[in-house]
C-alpha cells in the first residue's frame, strides 16, 4: 500500500472509502481506502473497527494517518490526504472524514445514491405507490446521468 501512495498520482486526487461488516461474531467493520488507476481500484489503506460511530472512525483514521508521512497521497501528506473522497451515504463515515480531512471534498457515490433512493421508494412508511417507483427511479437516473443542466 505504501507503494500506491508514492507511485500512483491519483492517490493525491481521489480516494474511495467503504466499509463492510458482519463478517465475524463481534460485528466488526472493515474499511477499505482505495484510489483509481488504469488497472482499477488499488489499496491505500485498510482498518478494522468494532463499530461505525463517528468517534470510532475518526480515531481509526487518525491512527491510520500516524502511520503515514509527507510522501503519502503522492506527496500531499497524511495531514491533507487526497483532494476528494467518494463515499456512500453513511453520515458517521462522512463526518469522520470531515474531522480528519477538513479540506477534502466529499462526494456521494452514484451507486449508493441510487441504492438509497431505491430503498426509500420501497420503504412502506414512505407510501410510494408501486406503479410510481419505476418512473421515479428513472427520473432520478436521468438527472444523475445528464450531460448538461438542460437535460435535467
């Protein structure tokens, strides 16, 4: 992973962070930090936490940063991190990133945005009629994938 930090220019530009869980009896969360390359996603780091609270993820990111130096993120250094983080819609994860990398821009992943909207449409407490769901998701997709403002 150190080699990715110093060799892949994209490490200074954008990182993707996502967590997976329920892989053990304790419900630990595994966080992967990746950047992009011509070969696909390449790892910048990994950490494991016992929960996904803002405080825990903030502490994990700070501990992770303590392992890095000024050559990390292709020379931006651990304090700055990448210019952009792409995340899912986890509020605690996004707040932890703001705490540790206050100058970074946080973007929502399109996949996770559409997934969250789809779940909203299917949640019975929102009372979205079944026949309206395909139309509404199609409208959101048109907006998300629009090439120009006029197409939205």
